[in-house]
C-alpha cells in the first residue's frame, strides 16, 4: 500500500510524495537519458586535450554544458571538446598483439643509431698512423 | 562516499560460472601481472556481473548520499559553509555520474540501473537510510562517513577494472576535500559553545552504529569471495578496512574529548586490533531489506526527480539520437 512520505525536510513534504511499490513498472524507458559523448579536457594552453570521461546528452551543445560542470568545475581548464561516442572508431583490445613488435623497432628511434664507438676507434687509429 | 565492497551471503555462496578455461587462464594471468582489464576485453561472466553490482551500488550510494546532506544546504550556518556544502553535494552527484558511466561500459544502461534502484532491486550504502537531524549530522557525515568511504575507495582504486580505477582516482581526490571540510565543521562544533558540543556529541552517538555497519559484517570467506579477491574485484576484507578506519579516526575523535557510545571499544595492546561491542547486525540487515528510517523517503525522492524531469528530457530528445555504450 502506498503511504504518504513524512520527512524532516519541509521541502520534501511539500512535494506530497508517496512510497514506491517494489515491483511496479520501470520508471525510465530505454534511452530516456539520451546518448553518450566522450569528453576531452585541456588544462592549459599548449597542453594536449586528454580523454577524461563521458556525459549523457541529446546533442553536442548540452553535452558541452554538462562537460563544463563535470570536468571543469575545479582546477584549471583552458578548453574542452565533446565528441559523439558513435563517431569514435576504436581498436579492439583483442588486436593489441599487432603492436607487439614495435618496441623492437630501434631503427625508428634516435637511440638506434650509436656511432661513438666507431668514431673513437677511428680517431685512435688515426693518431697511431700519424705518430712518427 | 560509499558503503563497502561487502558481498552479501547469498552472493558469496554462488557457484562461479564455468567460462572457457583458456580465456580464463589468460585473464587471470593478466590480472596477476597487474595489468588493467578494459571494457571490451574478454572477462569471466561472474567478473562482469559482480563489477556491475558493485559499481552500480557505489553510484547509487553517491546519488542517494547527496540527499541527507543536501537537505541542510538551505540552513547552513553562514555563506562559506553553504558554498562548501553545495560544492560537496554537487561532487557526490558528479561521482554518481562518473560511476554510472564506468558501470555502463560493462553493458548495463544508466536507465536500467536507475530503474533497479527505484524498484529496490539494487542496493546502496545503508548509512543513507538514516536521517540528518541537525547541522552536527552534516559534520559527522562529512568527516567520518567520507573518511570511511576514502578507506574503501583507495583500496578499490587499485583493483583490476580500468574504468572503475580511473573514476576512483578522481573521486578520491575530491573526497579529500569533503573530509577536510567535514573535519573543519566537526572541530568548530567540538570547540564551540556547550550547546554546539552537545549537539555534536548527540550526532556522534546516533551515527556511530551506522558507521560501524559501513564496511559490512565480516566477509564469508567462501571460494567465491576468494575468487573475487584473486580477480582484484574485492581488494580488502571488510574487517581489515574497519580496523584501518578505527585506527585512523578514533584518535581524532578522542583528542577533542568526545565519547563514543560503545563501552567495549578499545585497542588491544597485544594484537594491535580494535575491539568493539556487537554493532547490532540485525538492524543492519533490517535496514538493507528496506526497513530503515528513511529508505522509503530516499527512493520516493529519487523517483520524483526522474519523473519530474522526464518531460524536459523528452522535449530535448533528438530524432536521430541513438544510445551507444561509452568507450571508457
């Protein structure tokens, strides 16, 4: 049986609420809270934008309003981006092994080109040759 | 703020579903190496189910937890206290938003979670089923409930599920502000007029039992519980977290000359463990089943918020919009 709620808070009493019966039909239909947007936050000018989380919104403008409130309410913020999650293409983690050999590609890194040994050996050799 | 990684007995006794043994072995190796699990990874059925249950409960606790404190915003003593309380309550709702998002990545929609909350199918922290009768309750909640929540959340932030850990990292940072402002209100009342002090002592007496309940009763160390610990879903036992909380905060209460309503509470010098009287677990279970002083009010207020906002959400709905599971 549904009973009227008696609260310590007069504002709640003014709502005239009644107890909710367990097992009653769902309050929210599917998609009632809209779709999702991915939020990217830039702390300072010159920094990169970093993915910080998501918001639910019916469109980009409201997504931005929620993003400001959720990800910009303390600390520094220079800029925010919001992107409809549908427009993000992501790799599957199951395919992570496609990158397994990249740490071994030293020919792509500055550290892969060490020549000081050669130079030292050359100078050593030269100094002997020119010594009378 | 949140109540416990407590696994109810009926959950702890469930058999673990048999998943593909090869995938399971690879998953367990990944977790043992300290690697995080990400949303679209293969994961054991039970891992997904328990994480949804836990993160969802955590989110519900934050959104319901905003209610007992929110009621004091209009009556906060002074402008700075009002600003602080508004910021704290907004943070709690923000935490719910972050946590619902983390749970959504596991495949349950936010609408489904809120429906289950309103219908009493999923739980939230028991402490929020008690009323905040005076301004001193705001001090006790902000200081001690948030402190207990931090103990729990710091443990969980080292868990294995990436999106939950990331949400908790941010949440723990904000909770430390809550704890500090709660402690400030607490100290001001404790060192204030005799009336302020007695108001605080009264609030402490009323809240001590729910605080002792916060981490839940001792865990049932079933095979199921041990599996969840191996998978880094449950990061510490309820008893260990309660001991940690008592060690950190009982001295901070006692240094202000306040008492706690448990004659048996003391630290055993030999074991270094806190001993305490029976915190009335029968009451804990009764409140979980829906028979606490404020269960009905909390759910009715939550439902009213959703129902009263429905026409706005509908008016803003766009025809081409479609729900997709968030990425992380």
